[in-house]
C-alpha cells in the first residue's frame, strides 16, 4: 500500500467528531447542568483550545494533564488534545499527595489543567505549569485563534488512564486514536446504540467508563450529559429527559439508586441497557433496578486496557435475579485462556484470560518491564481467571494474583462472594485472606445486610451447602454498607479490608 493510500485509511478521534459537528451543527453535543453546547459551539471551543495549546508549545506526542471533577471542559480538552496530536493524562483527584506526584511526574506534562479547588494539590510538584479553569481561562480561550488540526497516526496516544494500583503505584495506560475509534464501534454494535442516543457521563472522567463512551457518543452525533459523580437527582433528570443508550451503574451505587427511584419515581424516556460488573452486585438488586428502569442489565467484563471487550455481550433480562453470570465473548477480539506457562487450558479449567484486538491499549507509559510481561507472546494477559463453559460462554473466577492458599488448596474469593450475595438480605460482601496458624491462609468474609436478623450461622449454612469445606469462611463479619472501602469505580478494595484485619489482630 502506498503512502497516500495509507493516509486515506487513517482518521482520528478529532476528525470524526469534526465530521459530526459539520453534519449536525445545531444538535446538542454536551449538556452540563443548565449549560448546553451545540456541536457547532463545542467545535468552536475545541478549536480555540487547540489554538491555546499550540500557543503554549503543545504539539504531537506531548503530554498534558487534567486534575478535575466531571465538567464539560474535561471533554473539550480531550478533543483539543486529539486535534493537536497531544496525549491527555487524566489524573485521579482522589489520590493522596505522593500518588498524585507519581502520576504527574511519570508522564512529564508540558501543562496541567486544574479546577480551582484542586489546584493546590499540585503546588508540591515542582517543574509543572498549571492552568486553572477560572475566568482567566475563559478569557484566554475566547482570545485564542483556532488552528488547523495536526495530522496524527492512528497509533498515536490520545489519553492516559491510570490503573487503580491496589498493591503498588498506579500504572499509566496509553489509549490510542485507533483504540478509541474501535471502542466506539464496539460500543455501538455490541450494545445496539443508536447514533442519537444520549450518554450520561457521571462516573469519573478519569475512568474509561465515562471517557470512552462520552467520546464514542460525540463521534456518532449523540448528546453527552455531564454529571459530577453519583447525584440521584441529576441522574433522574437525565433519564427523564433523554433516551439513553447505556446507563452505567456500578457496584455500591445500585442500592441507593433503587431507594432514590422508589422514593420519587420518574417517567423514563427510554434506556436500552443499564448496569456493569454484574458479578459485584447482589442478584436481587439486579432484578429490582432493571424492573424499575425497564432495561436489561449488561453483564460486562472489560477493563481500562481493553475497553468493553473481551466479554461484554450478555444481557440479564429486566426483572430477573440471575442464577449464573456467564459472560458472552465480544465479537471484536480474540480470546484464549492459558495456564502459568501460557499453554491453553481445557474447557472447565481455570485459566488466565489473554486478549488481542483493535480496542487494546498501547501499553503502560514508561513501564518496559510490565509491558514485556503483560504482552508476552503477542497477547495482552489481563490477570483475570475464567473458566470456559460447553456453550462457549465464560465464568469469571477471580484475579489471578489474588488467591487464598489454604492447606495447599487454591480458593478464589469471588466463588464465596457469589454464594453470600445470593442471599436477598445481603447488600454487599467481600472475602479476603487472613493469616492462619494451621493452614497458612484462610478466607474471612465481610458482609453488609439489610436485615439485622441475618446471622453468621445462617450464612455459613448457605456456604456449606454450596462450597467445599476448605472454601468456607473462617469468620463472617458484619459491617455497614458504607463502611466498605471502594475504588472510584465502585470495586471493594480487598487490601484495605486485609489491613483492617491485621490491625484487629495486632
């Protein structure tokens, strides 16, 4: 293929957004509270912001960063970075000072954009230039002259999203234009999203759940409704005013959202699918929320590194409490399950999932050793263990690196958690490892309940009926639902519960 033929086959996230803005200039692109921006207005702000970046010397391959809650400026900066060929590092505003310093210095940004309330957290990091979203920023944007978009290669980085770093410092995953465009295509085809369907970006924009699908929506001509975190009233208003393609629901917010919708019912405009990470949500909550929203629950398994694939096709019908949570493999990727020597495992045998396909990220920034390990053999090894069923579906077992080794046997916490969550009186559960003088390690369960009459003995009987003896929790401890330590994606942080156990033993 000649050079010009290659160029004809290439496009960028900015180019596709620009095309939608020209085709539907008056359509609403972003709704952020009372503020609404048409595609034409958003394009003008993005082009001026690209000009502002050019004036600061930001060009192709340079990194910039953002420390901000969800706001329309966030998405504008992502699109302006796409226009300049720059890479936007999306910083987690919840990080402690040393973690934030690590994330900033790792990528060496030429410029950091920050909310006024968050900007002081950057003061301790030397050698960075900070631009605050305030009246001065708006004046600079208004005065900036638009610039022509930079030609980019589809493999150029677009955004950096940081991993959660449960046992160490966060890693910086680079998502290219190629990957983001492919993720938009998967979003549309696998979830049957219409071009004009709206997307509610309420989960943090430093996560793929909001950034991937906000950009996908703008590349297709829909409306992005920006909400700063879990705000029941704002979510109620969004689902009343817009037809939603995918309403993201994450563990930890499903129960309070059910309560909010019961207390003040809303007339729905229409939702195609809702939910995410069904394994981490009690089945009775899935039945209840889907009945209220009149939409099936999306039984997902994706990641920052892979996007929606490798296993985000299965739907749980509305009003159904699932008895099994088998995943259907996504169409736009290759998947295999392997043993520790990277040999394919037999059906029914647990194996680590390895993936390749167009939605895959480009690797971790400045992490050669991690990249060599995780991309060995030309496949990305996710670190998640699955079993394949006779019908081709797969069941999530657990994280490969979080095993409880008890008396020489491997125990996966998720197996125990599924049994506990099946009790309708359980609102959440997490199993962690604890030191055991006889067996080396033993499982301990933390459980929250909606009925105070539920006893550890009753739950233990449920476990005995479903699990091998060596998998039974040594203890079942009741805690409040809000006392579970969670990541910003709603996942319970097992390492924090382990630390609580250690403090109690001490």
